[in-house]
């Protein structure tokens, strides 16, 4: 079963259509989306394209991703539709000619899991810095367009112990002289580049800083802790925890992240960064492992990480997001983490381990 055939996933997309009031502003417009095959980008594609089936003036999507094969596997329903164009492209290179002039640019392409931070650190940096530059170059020449950068809680670095929740003007400690710093420093530089293009070329820019995300569009190869817990729960295996699990983080369901993208893209103030988070999804790593173990009907097993895994781990012990600015725009979280994890496990079980047909 493909995810777009899963009824609970379709219900998730329909809820997005119902909950966000400004969908009509995208009618007849064009979105250029990098990272279209990723966890967040693919859900956004599905939400837009499914809604397109119900309206007369569809929103066009220019989807960028590295692999034509991956796109054909992920978007079989959309690939041949006239309002969808997939371009197999390395975002670190200048963009090719585009079929339409986008009104909206969303940069969602980024390495986002620890194993890649350690095994491919150069691309981790370049996908953020060069990718942002290449997209901004095109956006700056499209008068009246708007650019949204998907940024990260990691720009805040380590909590200095002087706050509980990060607000958008907070700046914590970050040791730039480490391998692991490539991801947060790449995001910091990308945000600064957005401000530079805004000042020098008048490009409209907004930034959405995401917490750690999970959801049914995750890849089973994802090495983030939450993804590994969910994968083990889907397979009915013991949940492996590679620390004491005291780290306290904000999390977000991918559907809530996509909703945040829409609110900031269409209602955010030019030049502003917005946090996304919700207290109902603030949880320690051990509590998250316990939720996954409950879904799996198994137990937690403690195990030391290997050297490569250790190099890719964040050193932050507390990273909670204050999302008041985003809530003032109108965004609200739809998923608590207990419900979100349970539903994600159920959907992925149906996709990867469907029940046998009784003859």
C-alpha cells in the first residue's frame, strides 16, 4: 500500500484543508518546493495536490528533489498531472530553467538525520547554504514573490540555563569548531542570507523554525531518535534507547509542521522568524521511547551508540520552543504527541505490514 492510498493519511490531509482558512490564496499560483520528496515536503505536496482535485484553478507545484526514481515512487498520482512538475536536481547547483514563474518559494531541502550529519557533513552544510543561495537568486528576480526558509530549533544552540522556552531572539551556546555544528551553523547562515537578500534586493522572506518532527511520511531509513523508536514500534520490536533519555525537547507532527508553513508563508510578516511548537508535545526522550514501547507492546532496551552515531547526536539537553508569535498568526497544533505517535505507528503498520487477506 502506498501512503496516499491510506485512509487515515487522507483524513489527515482533509483536516489540513478544513483547518487552514487561506487555501484560496494559493489558487492559480505556483509554488517552488525544494526537498519535495522529504518527510515534510511530500506531505505538503499531497495536501496541495489532493485539494487541487476539488477546485477549478489549481495551485501549480514545481517540486525539486535529487531522485527521479524516488519521486515516481512517492508521487505516482501526481507525476502526470499538468499542474505538477518534478525536477531531479541537486539544490547545491544553480537552478535549471523553470516551467513557470513561482510566486512562492519554500526551501525544505536539508539533511535532517544524525547519521548523515556524521557521514556526509559537507553536503549537510552545502544543502543549507548553497541551496538557500540558489533559491534566493531566483526568488530575488521574481518581483512580488515570497521566500520561506525551513529552519530549525538547532539555531538556538545549547540552552544557557537562563530560560525554559526559546523565543525567536534567544541565542544559546554553539561550538562552531565541531563536525556536528555543520547543521545548526548552516541554518544560522541560511537565515542570515535571507536577511541579506531582503536588504539588498528587496526579496520578501519569512522563516519557520521547526522542532524535532515525526509523522507517517518519515522514511524507514531515518536515523533520528523519534524515527528509530517509531520504526521499532511498527515492527513490534524492543525500543532501543542509547542514552539515559533525560533530554527534554519540543516535537511536532508533520501535519502541524505543514500547517505552520502555510500560516507563515501566507500570513507571516516579511523578515520575521517564527517558532513552531506546542506544550502538549514537549517530552523527554525516555518518555518518547515509553510511548513507542506502549504502541509496540514491548519494552525499552538501553544500548550504547556506536562512534558514527555519537558524532551525529545533538549535545542539547533542553530545547523547548515558544510558539506564541505563530499562534498570534492563527496557527494551532492539531496533534498531541501521544496521539500523534500512536497514529503514526498505526499508519506505517498498515503501509509496511498490512494484515494478511483471509481467503
